[in-house]
C-alpha cells in the first residue's frame, strides 16, 4: 500500500506509517480464507440439492454413500494473501483467495463414507479420467460395499459432478452395476 500511495501521490511513506494509520482508523490486515472456485450455476445446483433434501430423516441418509477425491500438495505454497477490513467485520465475497486444484508435488486420494463407516482409501495415480474413475469405483466403491456386506442397489451413491463422474463410461458402469 505504501508503494501504491507513493506512486499515486509522489509522496514517500513507510509501510509502518500506513499500518499505523489503518489501525487508528479501525482497519486491520487479515489472511484471506480460501474457498473453492465455483460457477454461479454450480452454486445454485448445490443449493437446490440441499433444499431437495431438507426434510430428509436419519433413515433417508442411512442409504447414502458419499465419495470424493482430495489432492494433498506435498510442497504447498504459503497461500497467505492478506486483505484489510474493519475489526469485527466478516470477510466479503471479494476477500477470498481462490485456490487451484493442483500444482507442485501432490498425492491424490479417493475415499467414501457410508452408513457403515469409512470405506476404502485409494491413492490415485495420474489424472482422474473416465477410465481411471471407473477403475476406482470397481476397487474403492464396490470393494467398500463388499466389505460392508451391502448390495449396490440398496444404496444411493452421492458424488460431485466432475467430468469423469458424469462421463458416458461412468454412467454405463453405474447402470450395469445397479448403482443409483
């Protein structure tokens, strides 16, 4: 901010001076919280999904298996982006740092959780293509159902709408295995 001020006004001030006057004005520096980059259409879709299930009882949820992939960076960037706001105020929508889904050394895993607990945890090698996702479902999802002693047709499988998850190959596999 001191550099921007100097560039705009041709007056040089120190970073300490800027910080002191912001503090006197009730403004403090905060680290931006991160949030997934999401298109407005996806936001609306998630809200609609929640509203459709707002009346569900525990019994309804006991027939659902959730799964997702997670990427863990082995050499994460610091990622600390700071912003200024009044003390006690909540960060606004523009004060979030969008995070990338990959980069640097990383490990990607797939897991599921259902009414009988945690399912299998698999390490994924390479990008999650339709073929790789179907192979993951064979070992991870169907293996977990077998471990739990549950048939695929007795449960609802919940996943996000990543391209590999909604591919023709994945849809055909779901249908062939009786996965809803």
